[in-house]
């Protein structure tokens, strides 16, 4: 019988975060190799990695799906999630961060902080996840640890605490000086050798050790006290202070290495154990129980509270990945689905190693495992004890920005296609499937062109359905630029039996002076009880219903504030239903009287091209209605940043490659909405 005997103090739940191609998956592979979990180093370019096990990941050479693995290091159990770096799969990162206790952020030593590095860092900030930084690829031409650290400080605004000094540079990079214990670690092949600091680096190592001590003493009271008494810090004090600063978020420990050459991985694992928190070190999880907020600590003896963060269909069955925050689950146990209000039975519990699994008899607080047998659970579902129900906050899901129409090439596959799409949406909540009311087409919406390409390819590979796909379309929005005051609407209905009566007066105004703001606010200034509070809530619900279709082209409406200023009721005929209807129809009428503009999604684009191709790249961006925001030269290449309408980026990758003989690359990160030009608005409205 296998049971989880790891005390919570020696468990580390962490994710690997970074921009695409910074080396996350290679770092993960080397961690598995260093811990003895695998006996051969997998390579991304060979398609032999453990965590990129999906055929599409191996074909494309990128991580698409967050993959969980488990390994052991120096008596500690490390549950690790390798997350995607491409912006189209940011929701996978969001769902993973929701259940992690710590993270390793990987940065390219040449490029420093890249656009998606910044995005995932902000995501981790929102979830309060402590991080350490690993500056990778120090063996590359143009690698510069100090420049990478400077970009971390300037763009991410933490206090970087550099605990290593590289030995050698670029192709002569052979090891690091550990500034905490003042020793050298050098690698010959896969073996790390410990020795004294090289004479040629002694002065620089002493200087950097002093800078590290001063930076830590500034931020840690106990370290400051020792520093004032002794004018130096012991290795133990420094380690303790670095741990405290990492877990509080007041500092970020920075390490360096080259994962591809297997240099720097063992110290990284030591840092994970030394600095990142265990489940015991993080605050208790909070949830709602009968409208009251409750907390659960990481104690196997407390009532069960677990969050499902990923669902995956595999040949062995439907896997639900869960993080257990409190309590214990065992094979065959019955649990309560607090989201769907039904009981579920745990068929099997699995320790996950990417696409391989090891059976467990039970799992306890602090574990991240997969379970088989759950029928209704989705990403965001809370599993708990029936006698102590608790609903945990689910991971957030971003709104889709790109859509395509999909249809089965053979009519006999139509029903199978509907089933396949439903399964995809179940596994990936950022995919939305709907039927277009006007055309009857099935529309698949997602976070980007690549996201939809991957989904359609999964339908072909996993379900054997050939599909036809329409040209991608962006998700437009409508917003108010000039509102109206005192819009009156009376809803009166008499058709025998109980009637309906509701009278509302609405003010509509933009949420922000700048068009492009998103969101919706509702408030009431009604006095004297002319509209009871329960009817005010019904009016708000009706107004939200009306936001689904705007007057300019039937697109969702955003960026407005609605104020209920007055109203009237009828003794017998007023009801919540009547006021909800009045809110919906009243806001629709008011929007027709407002000045409304179309919004289109825009993206921050970073284009990297050879210096001799800068002119062509700038011209192409201008032709795509791009607004250039910056340009720098880095390691012999020009990096251009711009804001570009998302609709203009379809097919841009192919165009950029052709203009730069295959040497140009770009990344795009949707950042919001901006007013669309008249021609785009007319086309979107079908004029």
C-alpha cells in the first residue's frame, strides 16, 4: 500500500514561469534529471521532454498545457507545474498559480524581462505567490547577468537579491560562485564540484557579497541587528533572512545558470528548498460557508477542502487535478461538490508525472494530485466534506478575444463535433463555444490565433473529425462616449391574471473620459423608498442582461455607468420580474439615444528583427495601424515595441518571416480595447 508519508514541512508546491523560449521546460527536465526522477535528459528540440508530452507540444516546440510532475530532493517532496509561456495560454498559468505556494521565474540572460515574463509576474503578484528568479542561458552570446537583473528591477520592481556570481561568460561559462557560503561550484559534464572561490574572482565576489548583505540588512530587522554588531552576516543568518524576504515578497532571490548545459540546477533546487514556502508557511485558505467567510489551515485532520484547477481527458479516464488545502481524501471516499451541490466518489488517486501516474491510497493537505471518478467537477470546483461545506474562490477566466466558425466537413460528424467542442470547453474554460443566432454557425472563441489552431488540431487528432474553419474574427465591444440623463421607461403588461408594472428612470454615462475603458457600474440614487431595494437589484440584473447586445452592431457593451435615479411601483402588479424587464428594455432604449462607438481589441507587440530589417518591420507595423512605442538594440538585433489592433495581426508571423528571411520573431499580448476606425466599425456592423 502506498501512502503519502511526507510531512507538510518538506513539501514544496511550485510552478515554473517565464516568457516563451526562456527555457522553462528545459529547466524542468534538468530538475527531473538532477533528482533522479528521469535517467536521460529530455530535449525540447528533439521532442523527448517529459512535460511537453502532447504531440502538438512536441511538433511546435512550445509548452501548451500545464503539466504536473513530482520529484524528491534532499528529503523534500517537490510538486512542480511546468506552465506555458505563450500569451494565448495565459489562462493555464492563471489556473496553476491559484494553487501554488511558490514559483521559479525563468529569464533569458540575453533578453532579460520579456513581455510575457512581465505578464506572468503580475499574475503571481495578484495571487501573492513568492518567487525566486533563475537567469538562464548564460552560455549564450551576449548573455549578461547584470543587465538581466537590471531589467528585473526596472520592469518588475522587486528588490533583486543576487546570490551568485557567474564563473566565465558565454561559451566559457562553467559555474557559479555561491555568495551566501562563499564557495565555487563548477560543472564538468553533469557533475558539480565544490571548491574555493577562484583567485581572479575573489575581489568581485567579496564586493557582491557585501552588496547582498547590505541589501538584506536594509529589509530584515534581525539581519540588520547582526550587521550592525558584526559588520557582516553569517551564512545561516543570511539564509534565514533570504527565506523570510522571499516568503513576504520583500525580496526576490536571483540565481543563474544554463539549463541546457545542466549548469546551476542543483543550487536552484537547494534554493527552492531553502527559500520557498511549504504548505505550512502560507496563510490558511479562505472560502464561503452559508454566506460567511471561513478559513481552513493545512492540517490533514481538518475537514476536507480541495480545489480542482484542471480537467484532462486521457486514455486512462477523465483526470481532475486538485490541490488539497485541508483534510485527507482516500481511494473510494465520497466527497461533496460544493459548486454543483452533489456528491462525487473518488475512484483512484494518482501521483502525476506528466502523462505517467503512480497510484496512491490517500492524499493529504498540501498535496497536488489527480483523481479519477469525478463526473461533474470542472476547473474551479470546490471539493469538501458534506458536513462542513466550503466554497473556495475559483481561478479567474479571461474573456476570449478571437473567434472562428467551425463545421464538420462531413454531415455525419456534426454531432460528434458538438461533443468534441463541449469536451474541449470543459477542459479549457478559456475556450467558449456558442451558436451564432443569425447564421446558425458554431463559433469557437479563444485567447488568440494559436489557441484556436491548437483546439482545432486537437479535434482532428483526438476525435478524428475533419473540420472547416472560417477566417478568424476579433471580439468587438461597444461603449458609450456621450450618455443621456433621465431616460424614462414604463413596463406595463395586462393580459388577464397577474399584471406587470415597473417604472424606472435611468442615467447613462461613460465609465471613463477615455474611450476604451471596460467594465460596468450600477448605482441607485432613489430616495424615499420609491423603488424597494429588492427591485433595485432586479433593475441592475436587467441592465446587465441588456449589455449582451449593443445598438451599433449587436456586440457586448462595456465601459459605462448606469444610475437609477427614480421609479415607481404598483401595489399589486410590481415584481422583481417586472423591474428586471424594465431595466433590460429601459437600458436598451437609453443606449439607442447615446453616442456609441465600436471598440476593437489591441495588443502590445514586441518584434525582434536583424538591424538591417528594421525599416521593413516599421513599415509593416504602420500598414497594420500599429503605433510604435519604443525601439532598442540588443545583442545585434533591434527590438521594436508597438500597439497594434489584434485584427491586423492575423497572418503576421508568416509575413514577418518572409520580410526578414526567417530571422524575425514577435510576441503579442492583448492589453485591452481602443476605438475602431469608421471603416472597421462599418464592416463590423455589416454596412
